[in-house]
């Protein structure tokens, strides 16, 4: 029994250290700009960032199903851009200045139309730290109404973590939205309307989704994870509720925040919904049985082990967040 307790303690300590590192770095996004490897990655990406046209004028780059490292430049989240008759909109500029610069180069290789909007779907830096690469375009930076306070609260912490890993120059600036969305907003790129929707707390408390109405494509941000372990940073019950609302709408395809460039809807949400349902049910049971939060990390939703990439890296924190939400129901 003593050895078992010690092993659990070791696992918890490792999990805490990993969580701290992820919040400071992986959530912050990585940029390679200040090292020889960074410059090489940026140059290669500028020439060959893989952009898949999932629908006419809608191109997506696929993030790596990895933890963020200097080698992958925190290019771990999907990016997208939409080309209208007059302008371009970027949806999630990437996890680092290098990642964002590679996307900008890919856009310039396809069109000379100005980048008028850079839309940030939520606070996690693998989705937003690439925004600095677009400052010279002077676009409107758009986000959820709660994104500004979220970045003000967390941005410096994320940035400090990145500076420790990459150096100050490589980290890039914290770019705050210049306009925010309270509920809904429609943009027009020139015969190409985009519908933006600010969600209630779900993956985070500042999730923003985008619908390309011409192609009936939902760009879901991290409201949808496919294959890669989802991360809970908002509300478990809220996330399930937002998925239920979205499932009532018919889309030709969905671009997830992590996973393949485009997936069918609503089928692609099945695995995520199953995981969140199990997390909800078993965490509630742990609370009712007076199983402590640390013990719950070792038991809740372990049936999902092996079904997700990076399960061990993130699942423990998901249980912790779920427990804190549900223990006072």
C-alpha cells in the first residue's frame, strides 16, 4: 500500500509539472525565429506550408498531433484562410510568429488580396501567437468579447514561458483583438459572407466559431477535437451543451481546431461527445462517492485510454477541471 501511494504521488507530481509546462509553453505556442533551426523551419514552411483547399477558396493547414516543441514551431493547431473577391480572412493565425509567417507567405503565394481580418477563436496560444506575423497588414483582429480579459489575465504568463524556451525576439507580441463579438457578427470578404458566433463557456470561456456561408463550412476552433486529446478549460457541461446546439445545424463539413483539415458533421463529434459524457458521468460519481480529486484523476474515464493521442498528457487535468466544476452541483 505504501508503494502504491508513493507511485500515485509520483504520477501526480509529474502531471503537475507537465501541466505547468503545457500552460506556459504548449498553450503559449512556439516560434522558431531566433534559432538557426527556427529560420530553417520558417523558410521551408514559407515555400511549402501544406494548405488543403477543403472547399472553394477555403484553405486549411493541419496542425501536428504532438506536444509543442522547437522542432514543430508550435504548429500544432489547424489554421485556415478564406479568400473573397475583395479580401482574405485568417482563422487562427497559428502558435508562433514563425507559424503565422509561414501562413502569411502561403496566402501571398495564392492571392494579392489584402488580409482584412484575423480571427482568433480562443485564448490558447497555439491558436493566437501567430497573430504578430500579420501586424504589418493592419487587419482587424477579432475575438470573443471575453478574449481580451483572458489574454490580459494569461498572456504575460504564456509569454514568459515562451521566452524561457525561445528567447524574447522569437516569442512575439501578445496581440489583443481590435474588435470583439458579443453574440453574432457578419463579415463580408466580397461576395463571401462569414458568420461569427460567440459561444457560452465550453472548451474555454471565450470560444468563437466561424461559418463560411458560401460553402456551408463550420470552422469550429477547439470546440471540436478529432483524434487528439481534448482539453477542458471552460465548462464541461457547457461544452456538451454547445455541441448539442451545433449538432442541430447541418454543415457540409467542419474544420476542427485539431485533427484532419475537414471532417463530416455531426459524425466527427461522436468521439469527443463520448469522452465528455464519460468524463461528466464518472466525475459526478466520484464526487458522490467522496472520492478525492487526486484519486479521481487515477480512475475517472480510464476506459478512454488508448483512444486519444496525448491522453496521458492532458486527461488528468481534464478530470481536475471537471471535478472543480461538478463538486458543488
